[in-house]
C-alpha cells in the first residue's frame, strides 16, 4: 500500500501521507521560501566574513563546521554569529506577529508597531530602566509585561460585540499616541546618561548582542511558531467573513484571541531582545504576500521575509558607514518609510479609481 499520493490542483499541490494526513503545498510559496532562505544564507555568510577582521567565505564555512583557527572561532562564534542569529530570529518573530495582526484586522497597516504594542513594550522597558533602575534582564521582562499589558488594554477597549479590525487599529493608534507621550515624558525627567541609553534602546539595535539575546527569541519561536501556523488556518477563513467562517466551524472570537496572544508574545519577546525595531512587522508580511500570491497570513514566507529584511538591514547598518555602526532601527526606518509611502500612495490611487 502506497504511503505517498500526490494530487495537483494548480497552484496548490495536495500531498497525502497515508490515509489520515493531507498537506496542502502552495508551489509558488515553496519557491519563494527557498529563494528567501538562500538569500538569508548568503547575507549571513557575508555578515560573518566582513568587518575589521575579514574572513573568506570558505574559511567562514570551515569555522562553522568546526575547523578554522582559534581567533576565527572567537570572532565568528562569540562576536558575529549571536548578532546574526538575533537579527534572523527577531526579524522572523516580528514578521509573524505582523502577519497575524494584518490578517486579523484585514488591513495592511494592522501591525504591532502601528497599533501600539511595541510602544507599550518600550514603555515597560523605560519604566524599569529609568524609574526602577533595573538590570538588562529586568528591562527585557519590563518590555514583555508592557507589550502584553498594552495588548490586553487595546483588546478590551476594542471589544464591542466582538473585535472589529478597524476598531482594533483605531484604538491601537490612540493607545500608541498616549504611550509615546508617556515615553517622551520619562525621557525628559531622567538623568542625561540614562536618557541617552534609553534613547539608543528605543531606536532598536543589534549592537553587542550575545547568546543571552538569542535564546529567548529562539525558545519563543519554537513554542509560538507552530501555534501561529495553526491559528493562521482559522484567520484565512475569517478573512472571508465571520458568518462564512462560523459556517465552516471556526469560533471567531476564540481564534482572534489566540491570534492576538501569539502575535503579542512574539512581538514582545522580539522587542525585549533588540528594542522596538520599526517597520519589519509592517512590511515583511505584505512583501511576502505579494511574492507568493497566496491567501491568508502566510506565516512561514512572512517569517523568512522578515529574517531576510532585518539581517540585510543590519548588514547595511554595519557596513555602509563603516567604521561607524548605526543602530539597525535607522536602516529599517528608511526602508520601512519608503515602503509605507508607496503603500499609502497605492491605496490612495486605488480609492480614487
């Protein structure tokens, strides 16, 4: 008896593994995902090999496989690899969170950095840093608590016979404005040195990242990425409308709440590790969706696109103005600002048409 049967329904391919398991494979999404993965590997090799102590690509690969000299091991495994992995994991986490919220709100502007969750995480971190004078670990925990608390407040305020996508965005934008004011107040009332450190953190940076920042984001992705893939199936049906989704067996409010919990968890952990890096959660899901042409959140392509965008932005931030290293938030701000201007222009033209 054959355990593998293939059915073709262009552009989707259905793989049957035995009689109980069916996998839907969108061929264009697979091709785009493999291309993005290859780009991440190429960017990673360039990142690991360039700097004040250049290392060739063959030597970089040899060092990663266990060869190389002691100094190459130190430079790659202690200094450069943690930063690269933090960029890849944080980019993936932000992009998945953005994909879930954009699908949930049915709006390309519905990302955590637009609707206040990243601002809430920043507020939590600033309270710990400037008011409580906590350690780096405490700042990360404050960011997570602030992001989750903001998400809960936005969800409760947006709840009125269910959570509407537009109401969620409007409440989130208002919450973000208030939190940004609170953040500015905290900065103006703090000592100069503390304010400078806090301002640098608010831009979003990968400078000096170590394995301590890699582990929390890796654990969060291992735990929450499967949950995001599972909830994305319900969100794909909810994009057709609540009535249609309920007719297909989807519990609308339960699915929305699950998506918010998963998206906020990923965004909060990513912000705690690298600061409130802007525009990755906004742009990566939309870029990947246009590349794949698939319906729904497209969690895996979005994650790969976010990882590629942030690792490429960090490489640019390190090398464009070398030896000066810019915070990666500056590079993502430039790219994201151009993307946002293009998106708004496109939506405006569509509305006039």
